[in-house]
C-alpha cells in the first residue's frame, strides 16, 4: 500500500509539472498505459487471495481514478493555454488589402431550376413541392399504375423496410408526379403548377444516375386539349433555348397516368460535336431527339385526385432537368453533375448574381 501511495503522489507531481502535451502523454503511458505501473498493479489482483484482493483493490482503483482526473485537468489547462498563445500570436492587420478568396458558383441544376421557374411563372404556373420519401399510393396507385407494373419492381425502385401506419409501402419517389396528386387533392381545380425536384431510380451510367432531377407540369381546367399542351411546351422550349426555330413533334406513346400519351421530340442538328436544339427534325442535317413524356391526364387519375373527369380535363408533362441542362450547356456526362469537382463547377457554374430573367435572357452567363 505504501508503494502505491508514493507512486501515486510522484505521478500527480509529475503531471502537475508537465509543461507540454507530449510530456503529459509520456506520463499517461508511464502510469495508465498498457505497460504502466497502474495497469500492471491491476493485473496482479487476479493472483491474490480474496483477503489480499479486498485490501489492495481499493487503493489501486483510487490511484487510477486520481491520476486519470489529474491527466484530464492538466490536458484541458495545457490546451487552453496553447489556444490563448495562438490567439495572441495570430493577429489580422485590417489595414492590409483584402486577399481574393475563391468564389463559389451556382450549380447548373440550380440555375436551370431557376430558369424553369422564371419561364413558367410568366405562363401563369405556380411552383409546387412534395416529400421525396413517398408512399406507394401517391407514387403508383393514384397514378393508375397497377400492382404488376414493372416500375414497382425492386430493381427499379428504392423501397424502405418499414410501412405506413395503414400498411402502404414507403419508398424514394421515382418521379415528381405524386406532387400533382397531392396538389389536386389539396387545391382542387382549376390548377396550373410545375413540380421540380429530386427523384430516385436504380440506374447508373453516363446518362443516368440513381438520383436525378425532374420537372413535371400539370394543367387542369375546363375544355383543355392537346393543342394547349403543344403550345405550352413549344413556348417553354423557345424561351429556354432562346431560339425561335424550335420544332416539336408529338409522337404517340403509352403512360398509365395519361390518355392519350405522347412523347415530345424536338428537332436538332450536330454542331462542333454536340447536339444543338433548333430547326426541323426532318430537314437535311437534322434529326429528332426525345426530351420528355406528356399527355392528357387519365380520367382515373382525376378520380383518384377527387375531381370529376366529366367536368375537368388537363394535360401533364415531364422533363429531365439534368438532361436539358446538358443539352443547353454542352455537357456530355451526367455523372459529373454529382462528383463535386471544383474544376467542373468553376467551368459550368453560374455567378450568384446571374439571376434568370425573361427580359435579359434566362440563359445569360455572367
């Protein structure tokens, strides 16, 4: 017991006298380290008789606790002193000229979302948002997608293991169409909205990522027809690409949530190794490129949303924000959008002061 007491007093004195963190660490290893005398003393308890262990253990445990407490207190004091010294040493001369700091930039996806909002606001559309974690009723069932639809499969959709309180599957939304359902249920009709946002599908290559961005549009009113849809999209593309020679082709297709359904093709040519939107797709040197899906809202979807399809009609469309950003600004790999490479962001990024306006041109670069 006498040895433990004297060793403890010596250790506490050495800790109090330590003038650096290195010296303090050396004392910690000497006492509480794997080969420190406190640790070795604790190991001897196993070979003692019960009576000896009862007498020796409290003294060793008390020594360990006292040394550990002293080490912590001394370490805090040394660190505080080092910080005070650093603060006193590192001063800023406010009379020196400012040093240019690296500038941030607005990501092309954010910029394009602002461009979309500016254009559609001029057409009378409001911006609607919804949750990215959805239930399968809003994401599939209310959009007329039956239980056997391929999009519901695990290899296409990210499901959560839990369910809602009423037994619905929970998933990461595969499109922003659930926002249309929620908006119709909340607001009724007439309605005119766009729903931009992140969506998730199990896919990854140069033109697909597991997370990407979509914008969907919805118009519900009386006496709406496909002509309104084509005019809306044509007007949007002319403003977005800042060209008047935009030619659209609506090609018959199938989507569960629209009837009739049409793919939206736009005429383009190839210039300098990249596609440039403009001109007629059937003209020499031009071709058609698919940019999105659209159609008249299916009567069953209107019923799911609580609207009478005999009174209300509407159209909906969906576009990939990342894809039209690539097309407009000459990018060739979707994966670079999410790599966080500062060189890519410096080249393709936008000034935070470059706010899209129709009067100045939504795509003006600063």
